[in-house]
C-alpha cells in the first residue's frame, strides 16, 4: 500500500455478533454446499474497528440489510430471466449434465431467496453492510 494510499472495504455483517457459519449437522446441505466448514465468517458491524495496528479507520458507514436483500432479489430475477443461458453456462463451466445444472440453478435460486429474507429481517437492521475507509499509519 502506498504511504498516502486508502483502502475501502465492504463486508456483510451482523449488527452485534461475529460468528462462523458452520453446518448444524451432517444433513445441513445448505451450509455444506454454499459454505463448507471454515469458509464463512460473519463479522460484527464493529469487528474491523479493532484491527488498526497498521491502518487507521477514517470513516465507517453501516447500510441497512435491505440493500443486500434487493441485490439478492435482483440476482434471482437475473437467474430466472435467463434460466436456459445459466444452465448452459453451468454445464460448460462445471462440466456437468443438464440434471445437475438444474439442481445447481435451484440451489442458487434458494441462496438468493434466503439471502433476501435474512437481510430483510428486523426491517434490515439485524444483518447489515459495513463499509470502512482505512488509511495507512
């Protein structure tokens, strides 16, 4: 990072708690397929404020989770609006057959639906979007 450089960081967060997204059981296909063990950490809205050894936070914004809910809803519209194209892309990219591509599309549709619902919870004030602007110390 240049001496006078800035870093802008945006992340999804919970208003109060940091936690790992871990499968609840061996049957938890949602966590297993979208967030393999150890791959998901949801920080709290203020978590990164505690890491200022080499950088300083010069501004911090919190956006309602409703923003990410709308993003999820738009992603779902995009998938649904071009479902055959998405299926072809999945088949080509993952080297899978049509049946597996349809299954993957349905998983992504569910991911978008649950993301929208989760981030709308409590009028968008439970899970949020945190934005931070850092400068080098």
